[in-house]
């Protein structure tokens, strides 16, 4: 009897040890599975041409985030332009949901264009990873234009309906929406002349083909510093240091405020470990002193937000822009 008890206890001990060993193996397997990502290069699709504001932001974050991507892998920028940013975003939308294709999105591509019926995707068709920046847009005209204040410009437009022309990076861009919102709010008549991107839009104003435009401050800083353009108003909701003395539209009693954001997304359904790895890497990069210094030199404002808050930002702008579009006629052709 005693021997049987000893044998039984021994068998129980063997079973317990085996079970613990199996549990440890499972935990190690889970750990190894999490650490397997990434196993190859991660493609970051930028939906605009090289050299523009969006591309500049992408190149800056690319340099910094690669210090925090595990397994000696890298994020590499790929420019896929067209359709006011929708071609590149569509490529991200249709990519495998394995975490190896991500995209840089803007207010135009994710909070505006889905309203216009030009996209396969809508504002919540992606898995947000992070918001990187939030920038106020500014309304600028040629430096030698006869208006030095927004009020002077508005008086001119009231007296000369349809005479003022403004350039946009393309139909349905944030600048296009903002100017039409101003015109609707103030009962003004202006004429938009779409261009093929922010660079051509600036060139058209400086070259006197158009009279003004709305872009973010970082996109216009060089031309302002060189006294080719001057600012009439801050079209955003926030004031950054370079725009402390520039009135916002709210301060001018105009109910329009539209900041521009840059955010990172992935195809919906990417693995949890991939999302966690990417979100963590971009958060660390956004806190990196080199990254902050680069952005400050470009006059961009780092404004990191995690996946959930990023979706809230995208949704809020989508909803508010929908309200604007209900009031104005946007020609997206």
C-alpha cells in the first residue's frame, strides 16, 4: 500500500511538472511570437509627391522611428501620389493586414475626401497608429497685395464679388474647405483655382496667376520669410509661437477653425503585437530630442496621440467638415 502511494505521488509530480513545462513553453511561444514582428521592412506610404510638407514630415519621422523598430528592421517611405492623396491611402486600405504596410494620412485624405464620394474607404476604415502633429492653417496673399489685414481683404471681396481667386493643392483639400467655409460664413463670392499640390499652389500666387491661398504655416514659412507672401489670418483653432500676433478667425468673430493633422494608420485588422510595436516605436520617436529638434526647425508642432485618441481626432474633423460641406458647394472634379 505504501509503495502504491509513493508511486501515485510520483506520477502526480510528473504530471504537474509536465504541465508547468507546457505552460512555460506556451508563454515562451507567445513571447517569441510577439518579438517576431517585424521580420522585414515596413513600408510607409506617403500619398503626396516628394518634397512637399507631408513628405517632409514623413522623412523626419522615418529618420527617428528606425531607432526604435525592433529586430534590426526599418520603416521606409514610399511616395504614391494622386487623387489629392486618395491613391496612396487606397493602397494602404487594400494592403495585407500584416503590419508591413502603413500610411501617413492628412485631414484631406481621411476627414474630407470620403465625404466627396471619391474613396473606397471612409474615415474609420483603418487602424490608427498615432497622430504626429497638429498645425493651424493660415490665409496668405502676395506680399505686395493691397490688403494688410483680413478686414481690408474682406471689404475688397464684398465690393468685388468673384474677383478674388485662390489656389488650392487640389479639390477637396483642407485649404479649399477652409476658404469655402469662410466665404459661406461671411457671404462672400470667391473663385477657386485648383493646382497639382501645395508647391504649385504657392507658385501660382507668387507668379500672380492667383491672389491667395490657405496652407499650413510650415508649408508657407519660407515664402513668408523671403517676403513673397504675407499672412492675413490664422485659419486654425490653435496659436503656435510664430503666429502669436496673427488673429484667428474666431478672434475676428468668424466661426471657422480648421487645423491640419498628420497621422499614421494601418489596414484594419493588423495583429495586436504589430499595432503595439508600431505605436510604441512612434511614441518613443515623437519624444526623441532629435525628432523634436527637427520638427521645431521646420516649425511643425509635435502632437503625439495614441491609437484611440487619433481615431477621435479623425472622427471629430470628419463630422465638422461634413457640417461645412452641407453649407457649401464643393466641386471635386
